[in-house]
C-alpha cells in the first residue's frame, strides 16, 4: 500500500503563513490559526506542505488502510480559507446556520473572508470538531 502524501512533519508554520502571497488571505490565515490554537489548546503543526493541523486522529478503513490525520486543520487556499473539520458537518447544522457566509464540502469549510463570519461561532465549531476526533481511532468506510 502506498504511504499517504500528507503526513505530520516539522515544517515551519510561521514561515508557511508568511509565504501566503495575498495579504488579506495571509492575515485571515494567521488569525484563523491563532483562533484554532486557542480553541484546541494545541500548537499548530504542518501536515504535508499546505495544511496546518491541530491534534490528530487515527483512521482505519475496511480495506485495511490506516493512517493519521489532523483532528482539525487549516489551509489558506487561493480561492478560500479552508478549514478541515474531519468529523464532517452533520452534527453542526445549528452552528453553520449562525456562522455567516460559507460553503462546505464533505469535511471542508470554505470561508472567503474571516471578517464576514461570527468568530465566536467559528471557535465553537472548531472546539466541537476537535473534541469529536482528537486522539481517537475511527473505523471508516473508504472515501
């Protein structure tokens, strides 16, 4: 089985954030990173070359494939600030309804501007998503 490409590493989070070309996206990413560190009580850690993670969980698919992934993560993508809420969003519909402008994917929360969302709701979402997975092993269907 091939090894996952996105793994926890010793990359420099501050340098990664400082290298974000767009000043507004960089400021949003730095603020989101600080919010997530405060909410989780974890230091930010690089996962691969473009994801900042907080905590971790272990997954095990029915196929036998296993690995680790951040309990919650962040990436300042070109199109949107992306938060990885690995637990998904099914249990957080109330929070999402109060968050402000956003879109979601399977486990991704996309924010165009951090200032446009309710920071207290975002912090609550980060806390809940983190608590749901940090330190756990999850048996999951193959994605």
